[in-house]
C-alpha cells in the first residue's frame, strides 16, 4: 500500500466473474438501445487518451515546456445529464479532466473530447500536490544507487549495492507553514540471491530525501546501523520452496453448461435482475455506476435505481511508530499513489473459473494496455448464494488489496476488501521478545524484524439513489423500555425510535456506541403497507481512529473521525482526502465540506462509509500475510414487497460431464 514498487512495468486489470450456478429464468433485460453500447460514464478510451495528450502538448509543446500528466480521467457529466441519457438516450457532454505539471505549475485542464477544445485551464495555487506518477517514482528510487554517500553506507554495512532495491514514500505534512517542494523519502531494501521478498529486509537507519522536481537527493543522514533481517524463511513462491508441502487440498472445478449467465454491452453488465455499469479511474480504480434492479413484482418491469455511483474514494494507512524513521508514514494510497494506477493482474490460469469475463481498461497517464485475469477464491454452491462479483486487485508496493463488489439476486450489494501481501518491516537488533525493553511500536515477527502497528481505512463513496435521486438518511435506534406499571410480566423489552437526519452534522455517525440501523430511504416511495423504500447499511466491525483530532495525519485523514457521513450530491466532491493529497494540510477533506452543515433531508445525497482494520501484526503475517477480509452490505429494506427471490427457481441440476485427461 505504501511503497512504489521497484518494478517499472505494471499491469492493470479488472475482472468480472460468476460462480458456478445460473439463473433458470433469463433476466428481463428489456430492449437494447443502440446508445447502451456507450455510456456517459465509460472510462476514457485509448484513442481519447491519445487525443488528450495531443491537445495538451499542442498548447504546451515539449520544446518549450516540461509536461507531466498526473491525472487523466473522465470529467463526469452532471448526474441530471447522465439520468436523462439513461431514460431517453439524450447525449451528454464528453469531457476529460487532466491534472498536469507544466514546468513547475499544476494545471487543471478540462478538454471537450468531441470538439477537441480546451474548455478551461486553471493553475492550482493551494497546498498539496497531485498524485505521483510511476515514472517520477521510478527515477527517484534509482537516485541512491549512484549517490556516493549511500554507496559508502552500503559498503560500511558489508552489503552488496547490486542487491539493493529502493522504494519511494510520501512525506505527509507536520505543521509546516511555508510551502515545501515536492519531496519523497526513499528507503532501500536488500534482495538476497533469488529471494524477492525485499519488503521484509529493510536497510534501516538511513534517511534519504529526494526533491522530485529537481530529481536529486537533498538530504542524507546515515543515523544508525541495525542488522538487515535474514532472508531465510521469507520466500513465498512455491517454485522456490522445498517439501514438505501442505495441508493438501483436493482439486475442484466449476461448470456452467448454459454459459455465464451475464451479458456485457460496452461497460454495462446485465445479470439476473441487476444491471450496472463498470468504470475505471486512475485514482479510484473500479467504479460501479447506475446500478438498478428489476423487480419481478412490479407491473411495469422497469429497472429500479439503487446505486448511482460507488467507489473507494481514499485509502488511509497511518503507521503508529513515532520515531524519526517512521513517524511520517501515513499514506493515502488513492490520492498520493493512485489506487487505479496500481491495479495489477493475477496469475490467470491459477485463479480463474471458466466463465469469467475480462475487461480491458486503459491506464490513463501511462498509455499502457491492461491485462485482465479472474481470481476464484471462493466457490459457493447454494442457491441463495448465487452472485456476481466484480473484482479488481490493487497492489501498492507491499500490500495487495482485492476489492470486490458482489451483487446478489436478493437485491444486496456486498462490497468487500481482502488484504494480503507483505508487512512493512522495521529492522531491529533484537532476536527475541525478552530482549525488548521499550515499546518498539510493533510485533517481533521474526528475528530482527518488527511488523509495525498500523491501520487500513477505506472510505467508500456511496451515492445511493433509491428509486430516484431524492433520498433521506434514517437512523433507527434500538432502545430499552422498562416496564414499571406492571402491565406485563416482563420487566423490559426493546423498541425502535427513528430519526431522519436533517443536516450533515446529524448524519455523522460513530458506529458501535449503541445499537442502531442506518438506512438511505426514499420518503416519496412507499410499499403497499406504507413503509418507505430503502437500503440499509449493514456495517463491518466498527473501527475508530485512535489518533487525536489535532494530530497532523488525522487532520489530513479527518474523514476517519466518523464511520458514516452523508453529504448532498456535489459532482466535484469525490475525494474524501481532497483533490491534492501529497503534503495536503487537510483543507479539502470531507470533514471540511460538512462544516457547511448543508440540508440532506429528501435531497440527492451521498453516503460515505469508512471500513477499517487496525493491524497488530502477528507471526502468521510473515513472510506474507494470509488473506484477511472485511466487508459490508447494502441491503434492501422495505424496498421490495416481499422476499425478492421467493420465486427464484433453483438452477437445473447438471450431471458433471465425465472428464478424461487429454
Ligand atoms: C553482488 O550481487 C550480485 C548480484 O546478485 C552478484 O552477481 C555479485 O557476485 C555480488 N558481489 C559480491 C562481492 O558478493
Ligand atoms: C461543490 O464542491 C466544490 C468543491 O468542494 C465547492 O467548491 C462548491 O462550492 C460545491 N458546490 C456547492 C453547490 O456546494
Ligand atoms: Cu496491515
């Protein structure tokens, strides 16, 4: 999550895959309009990206200017325009939003892709810098390898410079009031022979600061010499391991004789009763849009809107070691490193069920083709669990994040996060816990290796439009009622009290303090028995930041002050940590926007939800961490008249074809 990988070539991928069962009834997909092949929220195409580059370089020729693209993405049309398109095919504008550093200035450029015109070109003068590019990180991490003082430090430690691999780290903000240049810290690691698990073998005690506009090392301090942890037992590739292997697993197969059961037109997926759009963004990665569900009971058989847009807006990873080498490690993986930029491919054959579908996406600023693959970690075989999963895998340095959006025929959407990968290790002199006399801010997971305490906070942007754009946010508290008047033999029971949040401040929720249910409902739409159609948030285990609100990383990551926030829809308020996150000062976060305390009742609203993991490393996380999952559910609540899968027939039983080895 935090290290810009040393390798220069990365593949992006996006997967949709479907489990082994199939709907007996074909989905009511409705007539296909020609306009459905393109969608206003389609990610930029390769041709469009090339066009953008041409237009920008025409205005700023490289003979005269240095031009670096830090973000290239779709400038989303207004929701009203997208919905007009959904209902009647009315075309929407097709604009691109570009953040480019031209000489040393940060430009925000909007380009009309139909007319090839620059619509606006503004210079960003505030604090914070754009997302880093892979190229500048690649250049920066090569700097120490030819820097004399570093070469000497490596020699002094008896290490071999040709086995050194470096990574770049954002520096954060610690109350500086003057503007600072774009700098990165660089830390280096040891490869060892064929062992590639570099993240567990840091060279500690050296502080390197590089100015990435001038591309040179501007600060160097060799402070202390801790031993580099050993390479033994850090291998994770089966091909490089020796027996015994185990535990032994039996082979398995998936089979869908009638095909995959979903249709893809352009970027729009229809499966069972669902229809939604899959987008890609350099910063957010996977974006689910205009998700709607067909209701078998509804006479008109029209799709009912549920989720206008859903994506991970930011990912905040503060480490909890306050020492000089570590205090600054408080990373924002989307805003600083580009969550989408860091999408990777998995081993296709290893992880793929046969009926998966692959989507190509184009890495925005890197102009690279992207790869797709299909992981298959769970096979579910019961009728109620037939689901479609859209999955992306993001590797930012040492951590792998598997991001899933699971759609269920029951109307639920279940976003999930699975973490794996390598811990970030601090090298120490200790080989046994008994030698440790003061807080080392982590667990001794191997000799000389501390896995440092940290958190993973993912904030989801969930623009629910339940049966229309105007929705309200309801908090239903469960309350104990004491029976004091002897009207019952019971002394207590519980009941509910429902509050509608009128303004943003009433919708800032810390979960887990008292039993409650949170829902986004449409107060203009009632079921036949008079309940408001809604979707409930079934949260993951609640997690709260333990930093003080005035601590600098917490000011920047203030969107973790609460678990749930609700804001009125604003097309440009997409990034909970701000548009410019590198060295940001917390001036453009969700916590600042909501200070306006805007009205949110019966309005077009967006729910923001923070899913978190406090990570106290343990020995099982070493040398590579077994997957750890968390997730939540958006679940229909009085949205349908009754159980929507009541009439769903079981898939046909299929004889497994007798397979013979070719
Ligand atoms: C340094 O490492 C390289 C690459 O692994 C190896 O070829 C070389 O022999 C090593 N040199 C020494 C002095 O160990
Ligand atoms: C929408 O968000 C932008 C960026 O935060 C802000 O400048 C603008 O005032 C907001 N618009 C409204 C109507 O609140
Ligand atoms: Cu972790």
